[in-house]
C-alpha cells in the first residue's frame, strides 16, 4: 500500500476523487477521461458546437506493481489517443459542415 501511495504522488496523483465508477461489463472500477474540442472565432464566440468524447480508462488501482505499469499505462494511453483522434475527427466534420453552409449561402447572395 505504501508503495502505491508513493507511486501516485510521484505521478502527480494525490487523491482519487470523483470520476470513478464500476464498469458495467467488467465490474472493475474505471475512470473517465473527457476530451473536448472547441473551435472559436477570434472574438471568442463558438464557431461550431463543442465536441466532447468520453472514454473509460483504468483507475489507479489497476497499477498493482512495477510489472503491470507498462501494460496498464499502454491501455490508458491507447484509449486517450483514440478519444483525442475521434474528437478531432468529429470537430473537423462540424467545421467543414459549417464551412459548406456559409459558402452555399454566400453563393446564393452573390447570385441575387
């Protein structure tokens, strides 16, 4: 237990507050990471709707020892990278959709 607390402090974790729940399929405790992408105009107003992707990641208790650190951290990293990529993909689709709408309305105005 003492080693786990030491490792958590070295990694910057001081406590495990909120965000933890039991995963419905596995029954194991997990945490959530939320990746949010916001595209803003220069004046700070939203250009498109905010995109948020939630992903379950292993909780601190999954790091049971030095031999498991690499495996568990790899699971964490893969899930976070997938969430980041999905958030960027969805935000880009929203950006391009909004761009198409604006270009279409500009063409209609020019034709009149």
